[in-house]
C-alpha cells in the first residue's frame, strides 16, 4: 500500500509539479496539503495570493488543506513554532513524511530536514535536481497554466508580475534568472493543469511594490472587490 504523505504547498508551479510526481511515482498517497498564510493580509505567505484562491486550488485538487497562520514578517522562532505545531499534528495522525517542491538549494533542503526531524518526520523531494529549464518547459507543455504573482525587482523587472508563465515569459527572462525562479526571483499561482478537476478562473489585478517585492493581485474572475496591496 502507498504510504500517506503531506505536501507543503504554496500554490505555485513547483508545488504542483511535486504533487504530480508524488502521485505518479506510486510510492506515496498524498493525503493533505500544508500552506503558510499571513494573517494580517489573508494571503499566501511570500506569494501574496488571496487565501480564497488557495482554497479553490485545494478544492479542485481534491485534498484537505491545513493553513499555518503566521504574522507578517515572522521571526524564525515564530515561523518554526507554528510549522512545528502543524507537523506535530501530522505525526499524531500517522503521517510520517512531508513532501517539498525544492529543486537544488542544498541549505534549504538541510534546513527542512532538520526542522522535520524535530517532529520525527522525514522529507521527500520528488523533483530534486531536475534541470530547471527542462522542468519549466515540461510544465508548460503538459498543459499547466500559471501567472507570475511575485517578483524580486533586484533581479527581475516588476513588469514580469502578472504575466503568464509561458514560452514567451521564459524567452524574456534575463540569462541570470533561473527558469523556475528557484533563487526567489519570482513566484507563480497555478490556475489549471493535469492535477486539477477544474480550472481556477482568475483576473489580473493591480501590480504593487511592497517590502522590496513586486506583487500582482489576482482576483477571482468576476470578483467586484477592488484590488488591494498584496503582501505575504
């Protein structure tokens, strides 16, 4: 029988590819998604995506969602405390492993492994060391759809925020920017693809700069609520 596993999920392309790979490999049964949400903004941390859209993703994927709520710009102590609580609850329910969509940052992998070992859990990295140019083009080719929701203006112009993650996007990336944004150059929101039962219909809203990042506010299609500053 496949082993149950939870997946740390941001709603971005790497999380979605990790989910698909875990399901395809057959060793694991993904039973839960775990996402970090910034309380004051009601948005996915770092990505700045509305919490309601994250919940739509989980519903379309067909998995329960655990939201780990943190304050804006939490200290490592606060972040690790809240994540530790969530990991402890997974352990209590008989889950022994948590998956991540990390690609090649060794220090980040080591950090996750240390953090989970404190909860007596193991890590899985299903897309680890997949060449990022190959991974980006596979994502597009296989019918996933995504929008860039956050960019780091130090390495990528803010005009990339709100753009579709497609072949034209990849062609326009500066040579020094990783095609999957693994160094934090950009983040995405996935609205459709083979892991979803239905597409998440969104409209591109206002692009703002805050806390050193550029954010594109995504609105549920037809939502009359005015765009507000994204944060995470």
